[in-house]
C-alpha cells in the first residue's frame, strides 16, 4: 500500500461521517428534524381545522417566512461576525420556549388562529438568524474536501426524518391531540443543544470573523454582481422556494378535497415525498461538481413533475409522482447549496448564504398567499399546476440568459483577438480579415447546448 493510498481522504455520500464534530452535530440535528416535521404537520392541520381555509394556511406560511424576507440580508452579516455555535445555541433555546408555549395553549383548548399566526411569526424571526448561521456552520464541522457530501447528507437526513416525523404526528393527533405534537417537538430541541455543547475546539474550523463594515450588504451585492453563476443559481432557488415548494397548501388541499382524506392522508403524502427526497439528496452527495445545465435540468424537471402530479387521476399515480418530485427537488437543492457555498470566499459565506436563504425562504410571504388564494378559488389541482409551472419557466429563462451571455463573451473574445493582430501589410490584413470571418461564422454555427457548457 502506497503513502498516497494511506492518506487518501474518504469519499462518497457518507465521507463526512469520518469527522467526529460532524457526527455529533448530525446526530443532534436528526432529533430536531424529527420534531420539525412533526410540528409542520401539526401546524398545517391545526390552521386548516381552525379556519377551514387554504388561504389561512398560506397566510401562516407567509408570516413564518416574513422575517427572512425583511431581515435575511442582515442576519447573514451577524452569522459572519459572531461565533455561529453561539448563535445556534441561542436559537435552539428560543425555539423550545416558543413551541412549548404553543403546546400549553393548544392542550388547554385555548388556541385560536391568532395564536398560531403569532407563533409562526415568532418562529420565523428566530429562523431568520438560525438559517444563515446553520448553513455556514456546516463548513466548520466538516472538512473542506467533504463539504459537498456533508451538505447532501444534511439534506438526506432532514428528508429521512420526514419519514418518521409525519407518522408520529399523525398518531399523536389521532390519539391525544395536536397540542402534544408541539410538546414533543419542544423536547426535541434538547438534542441539537447537547450536540453543540459537546463539540470541542478541535472539532471545529471556524472562519475568521468578518470585520465590521458600514456597508457590508452593499459589499456582498457588489461581489455577487461579478459572479453571475452564483446569482443565477440563487434566482432559481428563489423561484423554487417562492412558488414550487408550497406543499403545506397544495398537499393539505389535495388530501382533503381531491382525495377526501384526513391528517393521515396528508402525513402519507409527506412520507412518500420524503422517500424521493432522501434519495435525491444522497445522489447529490456522490455527484461531482454539477454543471449549471444539470441544475437547470433538475429545476425544470421538478416543475414538470409537479404539474403532472396535479392532474394525476388516482392516488397511486399521485404518490408515484410525489416520489419523483421529492427526488428532483432535493437533488437540486443539495447541489445548488453546495455549489454556492464552495464558490464564495469564506469571509463572505455567511452573508451570501443569508441572501441565499432570503431568496429561498423570503419569497414565501409572497408566493404562499398567492398559491393559497388560487387554490382556494380554483381548487387544489390548479394551485399545484401553478406551483410546477413557475420553476420550469424560471429554468427556461436562466438557460436563455446563459446562452446570450456566453454568446456575447465569445463574440467579444473574437473581436479582441482580431483587433490585437499585427496588421503590418495589406496582405496580412486580408489574411487576418479572412481568419476573423471564419471565427465569426464558426461562433454563429455553434449549437446552444455547446454554448451553455
């Protein structure tokens, strides 16, 4: 065995598990994720039961993600300036307190829609600080060479817990009531808190704290203007998050009005969606650095799959397409997240991921009420078709923009090359002119697929 073989780092979807810090962090997050999915089912079903309105479910989603829209560009600055572990310990404690309060009033039978709305707004404010810090914290607990695998494994575990959380939530709702789901979730926050406290300094590779700048957000915006590859990815993520991922609205409506089911049917939809999601995230962990066209293909395919699911005639076809949707969605999310994190400078990672989360989550206050109102007025199938059509259209727009930009860059390069040639004689001018004309004809004849690579 050679020395190179001995020191070769682990590879594959589970390579990041070689890191002790990452194993501890992932174990704590797994428990928290189970509670998160339990709460998601309980909250959606509680609002629908209290109001009998898909629009109200959309309003709840909007309130939950409104703080990210309002403060997402600035909470990323906080994630770059303060220790991220300290931020996460604070957000876990606040989440446990807020969820515990909702559990008490729900179990007591005093819950009203206004209380759920207030809880959604409070949890959204906490998440506005938690999200960018958590995204950037992955680079501290996972070695740089295993970051892509770590991000994909995070997504896979998050979706795998979606198999457990909805099942537990459905059982608790049917047996003891919605309030106890919130109570269990409050207890689940103990897991990540213990995990964060167990991390040793040797387990972490913290990024240097960003200096205080009076215009830190503008600095990030200028940086991104020079990185159109990152901007296009964030735009796609934003369109997917704003319009494509309104599952609480369309799936509750599909469960209740289209397939005439209850909380158990909604839980089943989430479980089936998670099966495909976990598989898609694991695939992203084993993939090499994805080309932009792969992200475009995944986003467009997800949109088309959701539109097809909306018109599925029977439950079996609908469930099959949910698996496909989950696979495509998480493959896209994991690859997009890793590509952005690996592309940005470390000292700007928190701020860029703040804008990333702003695009991904912050658009929900806009998209959710729109999808909720359309679903309420035109039906579940129509709402779900729109959820699929927008991401597919966004992928087409980005593909066209990339083709135009690449063509302009190629044309500029050709003109620059022709202009720099030494034209000392008439004969040399004629030769250079013929060569430039040939290059221009070759550029014009290139296929769009080749230009976008």
